[in-house]
């Protein structure tokens, strides 16, 4: 249909739209790479003036209760600039209506007086374009013309187009700003993480946390509150805190302040939108606040607080940021506390190690030096070598009086020394009675001069430590350290003292045991010596009257045998046999006593020579029994050659003697080295020994058979045991009744001297 009018949709753009698009493009061109809000607003004003002609433009942002101009067109006079920079009330009708409508507002009849605006010339018409972020007004673009008239469609379209373009630019600027803030915040988090890894100081960590929060919240002031004097005091806070606010904050907050009481009960953060509405005495500089409890070791040690100068409701994103920073600070402090605890533990362990290492000298040669006072003195020397100037004393309680029995160092006051040397009363000397009664260490970082009722004499004493010395769980004394300077007792100090004093108690207990053992050993040695002396004297002295009896009995037998009746002859025979047996017993007893009294120094002895000599001694007995004696390769041992010859003579002689009738007698002698000892065995195939008698046979004069069955006095194995024990060895047996017995014994391996050219020889 040629010539027919075009439909509305097919019509081209109107002139107003063309102008609006041109203005939009012009502004877009001018705002490229511009992120500063005032600069963007200035370019918008420039485009509007070039597009609309005789108009003025300004851009306002909210500040407190006012709208303040941040950018304006060049045509506005100084008087007007001064007025709009001073601010327009936020409740000015046109401004309030534009914000409420959230859309452009065109006012034809502008009344400056009604708007509560004072200016040097009037505008007849005004248009306002509001801007919002997260639902909150962030700015208003305003244009005005002197003529009081309606705004044309073209003016409305161009203003709307430039306003929308500025809105898009503001959104880009806001996104850029948010991105920069996030980047800066991430950088701050990185710095905070680096600081928490490099430092454990509360001040350093707190200030890094402040930096992170103030990057996110530019109008924020941060502080760390701690409990003190019944309230909450803030000693760490932002560097830019205004002096007026600093004076108010440093006065502290009451214990029941809602900002802290709630989190203290719940263990959670508290966020308050309007602090002044909640707390009558609130700091007027701040409206919005939040606090997060910092927990270390399960205890709230402080609160991280943030104060915002601009009132605003807390958004979840903002709360999350505060929680994240606060948790990071808490973790850093907990890690720092754990490291500090670890360092303290390591210090304690090192201190204990040093103390125990030094104390090894106290325990050295304990069996030789068991004097209690000497042990105490050496413990005092160890302690004072690790502590500052002072004095160590050791008290023992006797009849209600404390006596100083050992001292290292000078007390620095002769009068005090004289009083201590004279003895201190039990009841009034609390520094001694307290550890004595409680059995626990008692430390005074600052010595209370009334503790021991000696205030005039102890002015030079700064710190004291008194520790009970326990032996078998009971106090035997009090170990005292007095230092000449007031200082807190560190855990390392306490570790040294407790380690040394604990070891001293063990050493004193061991020393007492050594003394008791030494006394017992001396008593046993004296008793054994007396018994041996008695045995020697008895066996020696009894032989003379026995010889007399024997001689006269023999005379009677020689002269009167056959002249008396048979009963008398039998009596004489019994006397003669009894005296002979008595003589053998006395001789055996003398032999037993000589094992110790006639002992020689131990020297290398060749056992092959010993056994050869023994076989020669027992030649007749071996021949009568037709015994077969087999001997393996034997070593050399440290011993007394004569006693070893007697030892093996007894063992081999018994093996031949206690044989089974009708059974060929076999005896075997062998040896093997076990460590520093040689284990020798003498085995036979004889009658054996029942288990219940195997220990009894080593008792002197103990017999298991009648004299008619087997001759002997029962002393041979007792002598054998005594010889082995005198050589530092052991002896025992394994036996099966009716099958045979193996006697085993241990003797020390020979210590050969390269300068020695021969081994001890044996006579016949």
C-alpha cells in the first residue's frame, strides 16, 4: 500500500529520543575509565548543560541529616556553591519526595523557602533523579532552570537518559569500589595471616585485625576490650581514633554493658544497629557497633569491638566479615597461647634436664659418701648455680625448733644469721611449717616479712621458695631458697627446685638405705668372723683333750683287752671309735674355718692342672671303684689354686663315692663361658638326690645317709659352697633320684696380664 501512512511501530525515533540518545552516548564517552563518583557527576552535569542549554546541575550525597553537594556545573555562582555545600536538610520536601518515589521528580513551581534552602537567586523549576544501593539512597542528581515553567518532553527525556547513564556509571563505580575493597580486604587478611604466623604478641595481632575491619568498613573504629577493675577497659584501639572519643573510651564500660554481657553468656557475637538508643551514656560519635568474644583456652579473655560512625542496620554480609576476622584473631591468639605453653613446657623440661644433669654428681659414689648433710649441701650448690644472688638453707625440726643444718650463701645480715643459728620456733615460722604440713612447695614472689615474725631482720629478702624434702612419703626437712631481689618464680625456676629437691629426697632415702646396709654388712662380717674364730679355736683347742682321751683309751685297750668281760671290751671299742670320729669332725671344722682365714688373692688358675692334681689325690678311691673320669678342655679362671683344688676334690670324690652298686661309675667334668663367668659342671651316674634334700646338702654336717652306708662327716659340700661364694660365683645342682647328679658352679673368667709369663703351678 504505497503512500499509506506508516504504523506507529514503523515510525522513526522522535527528535526527543534522538537528543536523549545523543546525550546518553556523549556521557558514555566522557565516563569511560572514570571510577570517581564526583568526576562522573561533573561529566553528567557537563552533558546536561550542553544538551539542554540554560540549566544548572549539581550532585548530592547524604551525610548525617543533610544532603551535601559533591559536584556541580560551572555556571553556579560561589554563593550558591557555598549554600549547597553547606547542605540541604534530608527532609526538604522535594528531596524527600524523590527518595520516597524512587524515581525522577520534576518540580515546575520550585520554592526555595519551602525547601528550607537559602540562596542568592531563585530557580523556578527543578528536576531530581535519586540513586540507591542495597535499598539505601546514595545520591541525587539535580538540575534547575530560572524560569518557573513546566519541563518539556525533550528535557524530561534527555534528563532521564543522562540520569540512567549516570546510574549505570555509579553502579560500575560501586562495583569497582567493592572489588577494590575486597582486594584490599584480602590483602589485609593475607597480612593478618602473615602477622599471626610471625608474631604472638596481642598488640600486633589486634592491630592487624583492626586494619582488616577498617578496610571493609572505612568509617569504623576498632578496639580490644579486657576485663579490669570491675569493668571493661579498652587499651588497644585504632590509630585514627578522635581525641574526644579516645577520652570517652578510655574511661571504660560497666561490667553489665549489653554489648558484652550478652556475648559473655552466649559465647556469640553481639551486633547493635543503634547503640545510642540502647545505652543512655553511649558515645555520641558512634551509632552502630558490634562485639565478638575472643576465647583462649575455653575462657573469654577479651572482646573485639567495632564502632561505625554512620548509622546503618547490620547486614548478614557485614556480620560475617566481623565474625571471620574475630575468629581469625581468636585462632591466632590460641595458636600463640599454645606456642607459649609449648615454649614454657620446653623451658621446664630443659630446666629439669639441667638440674638433673647437675644432680647426678649428688648421687655419684653414693655407696661411698652417704653423709646426709653432704648430700644436702651439694643439692644447695646445684640450685644456687642456676638462680640469681641469694642463699640456700636446709632446716630440720627437733623438739619444736627449726635448726639450720646446712647453708650455702650469705644472708647478708649477721643478726638474722645469729637468730637462725640459734633455732626458730615451729609455730611462728610459717615459711617452714606451711610446706612441712602441706607437703607442697610454697613460693613467695614478694616475700611477706611477717611470714616468719622477723620483719626488721629480713628487709633484704625479696623472694622465697620453701620445699619439703620427703623420704618414703614423710617430710624430713625443709629446703629454703631466699633471693635478694623481688622476682616472680617462673615455671623453669620451679622445675629446677622441684627436680633437685625431689632427687634429694630419693638420695637421702638411698643414703639411709646404704648406711643401714653397711651397718648390717659390718654386723654380719663381725658375726661371721666371730663364728669362724670360734670354729677355729674350738676345733684346735678341743683336739688336745681329745688326744688325751684317745691316748688313755688306747692304753686301756692295749693293757686290759681280753682281761675284762666282753661288755667292757665293747665299751673300750666304742670309746676308741667315738674319739676317732670326733677327731675327724674337729679336723673338718678346722678345714671349713680356713676357707676364709687362709684365703689367697685371686689369680689366673689353669683348671686343667687343678683337675689333674685332684685325680692324683683321689687315685686310690678311683682305682677301688674302677671309676671312669672324663675331662673336657677346661679354661683358666680367677681363683685361689689351693681352694679350687679342694673344691673339685670334694665334688669328684662325692661323685665316685655315691655310686650305685653294680653300675660302672662314670664322672664327667666340662665347662662353657657365659659372659664374664665360666660355668663348670661335674656330672655322675650315681644314686641321685631327692628334690626335698637338694638344698639341705649344702648345710654343714648335713648327711642324707648313715655312716654305715657311706662314710664322711657331711662337710664337703658346705666347704664347696663357701669356696665358690668366696670367688664371687654360685653353685647348684640338677639331680634325678636313681639316675645321677650334675653339680654346676660359676667362676670368674681369667684376666690375663700380658706381662704374666706363667700360670700358677700346683704341687703334688
